């Protein structure tokens, strides 16, 4: 009986060790900012300098393996080894999301991929990050959406919009909020004083000072009530 218990204990330990080792390896991959002579670099968890301090600024974490770097007031991206994969040539940039990052030059926004290739031309007055395969963009003071191919699938005709979630995005028209689908067609007519993003199939909205929850068809499943 004791031998059986010992064997079982060894089996449990053998199964646990690879998981522990993997966790340590993952933790060891973390990088930590350091600063020397006004420049920023990185050390690993053991305190070893893996990226010498040579950047004027660094923003955000390593999203999708890349982080933003600044050199002489211009922005680019580097990977965890310190290799510059997108040259610092942009006036501004943002973190990668769904394989693309927004960048700005000469007051216009567009999108680049992990290799620095411009995938969507820099032609927008403003832009958001990609969410659910779509990104909001501003043209002539109005908002719409582009897909990852750069197609303007939702015309820039709205005063305000928010990111896509669950296939729908909030849009504001004539002072009211509604929802648009990825085809560019209105899915739920703008009739709400306020509206939240969909979460697990429902969104909270307000109409005539009352709040309730609607489904993807715009049908109230609870409310509206005043509270």
C-alpha cells in the first residue's frame, strides 16, 4: 500500500513539474524598464541588461510582441530582443491590436502591420484601434469604419461612434444612439439617449429617462424602467 501511495505521489510530481517549468520560462521572458543618461532600455528578471538604454521614450507593454519606441521625437516599434521592426518615422503611434497598429504622419492616421508595411494608407483625420475586425476612422469631421483591408464598409457619416463588439457598433445620429452592423446597415435604429456596448448578447440603453436591456434585434428583454 505504501509503495502504491509513493508511486502515485511521484506521478503527480512528474505531471506538475513541466507546468511549473513553463511558468518560470514565461516569467523569465518579462522585461523591465531602466533609465540611464536620460535614455530607456530593458533588463530581464535576473537583472541582465538585454536592451541597452538608447530610446528617448517607450510607451505601453509588448502588445503582440512589440512595444512603441521614440527616437528624436519620432515613433516606431521594437520587439523583445531590441530589434527595431518599424522604424521611428511617425509623429505618433498606438499599440498593436489584431495585427495592425495606427500611426500618424503629417496629421493623418493610417495602419501598419508587424513588419512596418503600410496596410491602410495614412488618410484619416483620426482613427481607433481594431476591435472585432473593424476600426473607426474620421473623415471630414464624421466617423465611420474600415475593415482590415482598408475598405470603408461603414460610411463616415456619424457624429460619434464606438468600437464593434459582438458584430455591432454604437453610432450617434441626430442626437440619438443606435447600432450599425459590419455591412454598414443600421441594425438598431438610433432612438436612445445613451447606449452601452453589447456584453454576452445584451446592451443597456436609456430611452425617455428609463433604462433597460436590449438584445441584438433591439428588443427589450428587461425594462425600460426608471431607477
